[in-house]
């Protein structure tokens, strides 16, 4: 049976709560704040007062609770949402395992898994191609590139890309393994979740927590982007330390959906990803039938153009941690599991400074995607939709031409990343690669590219020999070999 009634989150907005949204590009309304406890009703009065499970609910709805944390988690980390829905999630026809490409969807990144690869330390991919034939939706178009750990151990991460040409229609997805941070690069994502709808455009990010059902439609016909999945942790805002209470991503700029339900008694599939395997549940009603909900286990989106940059206004290049939008804790105190950063338009006004990133070898891995822009310098070899990965402690920095220019340029205030946005995935340890990542035709062989610098010191060898001689040290003693 087709959809016969649609409820709308606009009903909740009409009751006086502050909401954002409602534009031509994005018709949905959002509640604002990071980590808040929200409440939303698509029909007035469906949320019970003073208790969560009265004997009988308005309109004979079912109450259902989803816990995103263990019962005894400290109060500050306890996350749950109560849903009031037409049918409980248990109403389905059983689980059936689904075959999938194990080279292209990976959850076990242990070195004992024969389907993973230890890569050369620097790799580059051209943009994943948009499928030109067949019907490929977000689920079937999801390709794992690299990762660490696994969902069973409860610590780790995976970086995927998706490329799709079809909406999910009557298919929903549940990732039991980890939280998804989804960053579209091409095409908006019209995301329907149990708790309401979000429209996510390139330049925005979306977080859908583990266990929550969602589906993605493609209002622009195609979709491509990046996904970072974290196992055993939650995305959090970074501490601000000496910055004070403001700056970077503001909590009030995170947007969560308002309740939206459909009455739809037609055939649906719900695909579960659990410990790296896929299972399907068929059911004869929509999973998106939540009429009201309250809680703090809620998807959210964030427009990265709102990121408030902080940087040096005197001298020296600062660390990219200043661009952290979201971070996730590892079990090692003081060490993140993953940092998610944005590189976007800002000013550089530093004086007497070598302005590009200095030559460095960081313990953190760097993986980079480009949302939009045109930069394709030799040491920064990706285009929009491409992907760059480098392992822990790999040397990198500007190439010879950039170095030369940076040491001789006039240091006037300049815009960086104008009309460009890049995203940076950082993690404390090297990642391993999927077979898909190593073998896809979009890998461009950058790992074999030689990198040559000029030892300008040698241009001064006569002066240096003279200077050493003036203090009684002879080049013949072995201090200077030319
Ligand atoms: Fe770096």
C-alpha cells in the first residue's frame, strides 16, 4: 500500500521551539545545538509527560528506546532516544545474510586479515567514478579504502568513499558497527532518519550514530563523497583550552532533525551492517514511522563554511589541530582515535615567516579529500573527489618551487583556500588498505613519483670553508666534503 499520510516536523516548529532551515535548497527544519537533549513531535501531544512508557500511548503508538551507550555509562556520556512510533522495529520478517564484495567493504583491519594490505606510505586516488550503468545506491556504492582496528575490539576506524547514481527508495540502512561521518562532495544527500529528515550538501557533514536507521536519496541524481566510520567511540567537539569558550565549530551551528513520519504499509528492506557482514530484514511497513521522540542520541549536520578559523597573527605556521571540527577519543589517555579537520578559506597575515607547512614527519597519519577547489600542486596531488593517504612519520612538505617561492615572496596578507575546501582525516597510527583501494583504476601511482630538492647550502661552500678556516678548522680535517 502506498503512502497515504505524511506527517511533518513543521508541526513541532509551530509549537514554539527555535528551528533553522526551510530554504529552497534545504526544505527541512532543524533543532540546534551539539549534544543537546531534544524533543520533537510531528503530532501534538504524542510525547508522554512525566514518564516514558505509560500503559497506553496517544493514538496507540508504541514506545521504543534506543541506547547508544551502556546502561551504566556516566551521565555525561549516556546517550539514548525514546521514539513513539506506529510499529516497533521488532515488526519484521527475520534476518537473512546478504552477499557482498569483501574486497570493497571491510570492517576487520587486523594484520591477520588476508584481505588487507600494508601500503606504500603515500598513495593517491583520482575521484571515484560515478556509476554510468545499473542502479547503484549509497549502500552498494560504498567502498572501503583504509582503516585500523575493528568493531569487535571496540576501537578503530574506517575511511570509505561512496559513489552512487540512485536513491535508496524502499531500502534503509543500519550500521551496528560504528558511527558514520558522511561528507558529500558531489550532489546533495536527502537523508531520512527515524528521527526526521536532513538535507546535506557538499560543504556540510552529517553524523549518523550506530544503530539508527536511515536512507539516502539523491535529489541531484548522483552522489559522491567521503565517509569516516569510528568503532567504539563518539564524535565530540574538541577542547578549546587557551582559546576560551568560542571559536572553531560552534555548538549552536550543529543541526538535528525534527520529527517526521510516514504512514506506509508497503514492502521495505532494512540492511544491517554488523561486524562487517550485511543482513537484510524485509518488512511490510516503513521504518520511518516515528511520530515523536525525545533524547540525545540524534543525527546532526554541520555546515563547514561556518567553521571559525583561529591561527597565528604574528609568525610561524601552526599545527593543523587548529582546524579540528570533530574528534573521537581512543582508549589511550590524551590520544585521539580520530580527528576530523577542515581546510577552508582564511587569511594568512604572518610576517618574517616561512608560510607553507614546514617540513615535518608527524606520528599522525594524514588522509585528505577535496570537496571543491582547483589546487593540484605536485606535493598536493588531488582534485575534487580525490583522496590522498600518507602513513605515520612520512616526511612531507612543500616542493622545490613552492619552497623557493615561499622564501622569496613578499609577505603581504593573503587569502588561503579561497573557493577551496579540503577535509583532513588524522589518526595516531598507520592504516591498512582494502583490496579495492589497492586495485581500483582510480589509483594514480603517485607513490612512485620522485621528489627532488636543491641543497642550496652547497652554493655557499667557499664561504663556509673560509669561515671554518678563520677559526682554525680546515676542510681537509673532514668537516667539509664537497
Ligand atoms: Fe602534514
